[in-house]
């Protein structure tokens, strides 16, 4: 018997919708979440794919989010749109706010979308790629719960605090990166724990502050930033921009929902869009082509562009479907059955 299950994209979408709607999510929220997790799964980013549905369901069952919340759009300023997620998942808020972000960036050259009071769990690259697909430059940042120790410390204070960027390349896949400021995404450590596999000793420390290869001890201790003090500083910057700047909380002021308490899993996200045409007018296309020289220089050296493997995986998934561990598939199916 195989220890994996392969699903077509359509089957993966139907499973995701069934899990979410079966656990009380409105159709709009379920559809927005499904678009994100299936996109991640198609790109073979397993830590942000269908596996993430388990956390969504657990948070909802523990009262940590509103599965029917209607995002509230606030026209804050000519170049600023705010969305109050009202303790709902951030993904529907992003989709509702995106048209305003695009329109204002074209009018002003740069625009900001601030999402407040949201439950955020997802990859950021689908969001910045939604921006670059419109010919704009996208940048997104969000804090997470305090999982990461600042450089020189031993206790969690910072989040994994990811940052994503996407640059449009007409006729080509965009230049996109999306990474945590921690050594690795927390979901990767959790996947190692579930599989009973050791982790590299530079990913995290245990409760005593000692390096560990034990995923369970890592989750109980603190994760580490990439690049030492540089990653620590970037993580702090993201926490400030996606927290106090937009009137939201810092990561260490949030807490995951549990069976004992709904916690405080809600925080902010900041998304920025730049419009080359508004910055440059008739010269925009010339300067976008100028940028191609940099990308070509990277490739000519035998290096790869960020997300190149994701785009290749995306094409494979369109043809062959997505493959996940059978144990994960069974767990997802059980979430549908239990409802």
C-alpha cells in the first residue's frame, strides 16, 4: 500500500472546501482559504499547503476565529486602504481589499493595504503574485506568534515574520521570493515532528537555550533567525511595520487558540503595491526591460532565480496533480467525516 495519495487540482480543491465548510466556514472564507492552500500545494510547498487546513479547523473549533466574519473596507487615505477582518481569516480580507490597492497604486504610484484584526496562517507569495500579475510590484509582510528568539537571547519574542516580494516580468514568470526571517518556517519543523525526523541543529534551541535536532524540543523552545543579528533586525522591522504602524499588535502579544482558551491569534498584515507606469510614465516598459539584465546575469552564472523551482512544480501539478502523505489525506478526510 502506498504511503502517499495523489489528487487532481480539482480533487484537492473539493477536499479543502469540504473540510472547511464542514467545520463551519462560510463559502467565501472556505473558497479564499482553498485558493491559497491549493496554490501552495501545487507549488510543492508542503508546509503551507493542505496541511494548513488542520490548523484552521483547530483554531475555529477552539473559538480563535470567526468563520463568517465580513471584512470591513475602510478608505483611510488617497493611497491607503484598511480592512478590518473582524477576527476572520486574512485571506478573504486580502481579496476584498486587493481591487482598492491596485486602483490606488495606479492613481498614486504607491499604495498600502493594511489588514487588521485577522487570523493569518498562509503563504504570502500568492498575494504578491496577484499584485505582479497586474503589472505592479508587490511587497507583503506579517508578524506571527512569538516563536523566535532574538539574536543573543534564548526565549521566544519575535515571530517567524515572513516577507514576500514580486516583480512583474511581462511574458515571463515574475521574480518572486517569500521567506521567513527565521531559519525555517515553523510548519517545516512541525512536519519533521509529524514524520519523526530530526531537524538541522541551527534551526532552533531547546528550553535551556541549547541547539537541538529534536523537532519536539525545538517547538517547545525557540526558533532562530537566519543570518544572526541581520535576520533579527529584519524580523523586528516587520513586526513594527505590520503592527504599531498600522494600529495592530506585536507578535508576542498574540497567542494561539487552544482547547482551554480561544487565545489571541489575531494581528495585522501590510501589503504595498508600486505602479511602474505611474512612477515612469511612457518609459515604464523600457525600465522593466532594463531590469531583465539583472535576472539574465543571475541565470548566466548558473544561479537560479527565487521561486524557479516553485514555478516548475506548478507546471507538474497542473499535469499530474498534487501528492500528499496518506496520513495527512486520512486526517483531512476524517475532519469532513467528524462534522
